[in-house]
């Protein structure tokens, strides 16, 4: 579905409407305007505004799929938030930006607050000028007119997932807000704060009921993804059945609650050689060091098995944090490989050290593999 076609007013203004018709990259958050978009009317002028038809159904349907929502609106913050509370919608919107600044700045700030890239963002606004302003500064953002809102759940890029984590995603992000506030209020060094979280990393063999979530992780995870490759359910089921491959799941919890299933590792066993085909962890744990800890778990199991441990890495332009995680876990380019470059060619990394790796003290690992 394209962004809403330009009307006579838009053409008279010389605006070129951005199109979202051919972009199938998953959208992870929708940023909504309020006046004449979420509701009919202008709140500060009309007072008694009403929700546009179909808006609530769209928001709740996408929320169940794990699609997040936020707000970028030129409005009085207290008045607008009070009206969202009255409509019982305030809880759906994370990091709302309500004020008088540019919408492009608000959209960028929301993406940063959610630790999402701008190409995972959609923007809905009735004003063609506002859509054009956002598209000019952030061409990777998909822009829509509110008339398109009832049909948004039909878009493949908003298919989301039907998993426990998807249904709880908004709550998981709200728990992250509590963690962020706690860290901001902590007066000691950061390692001391991390230790106070009492993090527990559970690593276990994948089960059939985990596969939909693992598929979702391969689609959604970019920064902490060793190759950028995605896997469909059939491919994951094949790996699960095969004696040649080992597929494990990582789950994380701390004193604030569960992060859910946040990572996976797929290792191919070739004689006494273990080759990590894919390892990834959710961007929500980017600052917890979990990527290198998961690699450490694999490394220590390889040491115990007397196996040679290697891993494939493909530079995607966005996954440098995962390469750093490999380095922290003791991996270096194998003798036959060079440093990763952005040409899409796989590089073989190897951990030549055959001694066990200590797990950082701020995380307890429960390895059930």
C-alpha cells in the first residue's frame, strides 16, 4: 500500500508524496500524529475530539503482534497526554514526543530511545508537509496518511509475530524503561550497577515451540547478528532435526523481570570442528554484554569437547557490535581469512585459545545444553 496519494492541496504546494509501496523491511514501531490523525479535530481548538474510526482496532491488533507505537505531535504535552489517558490509549505509546519541535527530530529521538534503526519506523500524519519533512530528513522512514490506518495490519512489513514475546513486547520495553531509570539514578560505577541487576542467562536446546520466536529474531535483529542471514520455519525445523547442527536458545532475566528469549546460536559440527553459522542477541540487551557471554558459553563447551571452534561473520554495515562481541570472546580472523569488510563476503573467525573463558561476574549462566 503506498503512502496516501497527494490531493489537490499537496500538488499545489509542489510536494512529492513519499511512497512506502515497495518496501517490505519489517516495521517495528509506528509513530502517530494526534490532531486529524489519531483523532478527528484539533485538541487545543475543538476540545471535545473523537477517535478516528478503526484507529483503536489497528493499534491493538498491531500491539498483539509486537509492533510498538509512539507519538510525535505538535501539541500541549499535558493536555494531549490527558486526552490519551481518557481514551485509555496512553499505555500503548512508548517515549511520546509532544511539543512544538520538528517532527523529524521527534521521530529520530523515538527511534533512538527504542534502540531501533530508522528503517524500522513508520510515521502516520494527515499533513503532507509534515510527512514530506520527515521523509526529507529520514528517507528510510515509511510515511502514511491516517486514511490508510485501517489497512496497516494487512501489510507484510507489519505482519509481526504471533509469539509470547511479541504479545509482551510493549511490557518488555516498559520494564526496560524502569531499568534505564534505575541506571540513571545509580551513583556508583557501571559494573556495580550491572552486578546489582542479578542477571541470569539461561541457555538451552531449542524446542519446536521456540522456532517461531527464533525466526522472528533472525528477521528483527540487525546490530548483534553475526551474518544478517534470516531463517524460515522450515529451515529451523531442519536444523532441529539434524544431528549435524545444534540450535540453542538464550533467555535472560534480572531483578526487574524477564527479557524473554533474546538470542540464539546455530553451530554446525563437522568432525572435531565446530562452526558457528549464526549467533545473535536482541538489541534490547545491547548494553549488557550478552552477545560475548553467549559466545563464551559456546567456547567453553568446545574446550570441554576438545573441538576446534570457528565462526562465520559477514559484515552488514550494521553489525559491528557483534564483531566486537566476537573479539571480546577471544575470536580472531583465521589464518585463511582477512578482517571483515563491507563487501558481503563471509570471514572465518577462530578462537585458537583452548583454555576455558571466565564468565563476567555480573551474570549467572545456567547452561542446560
